[in-house]
């Protein structure tokens, strides 16, 4: 098996080296729980699947595509948290924080959020 060199921690500004295959050093692992826990452990289990399915039935069109000029009528496939919940269960289940998006709009929004993460210490 070939030797793999250590790689830098992926936390912004951290130069600590971690073994190949790990993303964060011990100091920053706690700040990135989504890297460790499965979707079900983050709250996206059966209860969420049922609630999101019901929400999409009531709100079948992508709200961002509808705002474009001219409006585009695209089927929504994802329930998005407008304000990222970051593990806050009250915000996670707050339906006023939900909106229906198509996968393309959701991926674009999530990518923008992930490129500019909010860290709490």
C-alpha cells in the first residue's frame, strides 16, 4: 500500500496536518459535525421525510424559479431551510423557515452557504 502524506486541516486558517483521509484536526472536528454524522442523525430521518413530502404536496413549485423573469414553473423536489438550522431543532422544524426548491436552485443556494460558512465558537 502506498504511503500517503498528511494533509492540511480543511478549517479556514488552520495549518495543522491530519492523516490522509481525515478532513479536520482534533481541535476543529467539533465545529464540523455534519462531516461525521449521517443524515438521519442530523434530523433528516423518517419524520423529516414525511413532513417534507407533505410540504412539497402543498407547495409543488420552486419559489426561486417562480421569482425569475419571466417566471418558470418548475416542480420542487427539495424542502429548503431558508435560514440554515445548524443543528437547532426549533429552527429545523419551524415551517415558516421552509420553502420548496428544485434541486438546481437548492444546490446553488447550499453551495453559496458552504463557501461562506458561519462558525459559532
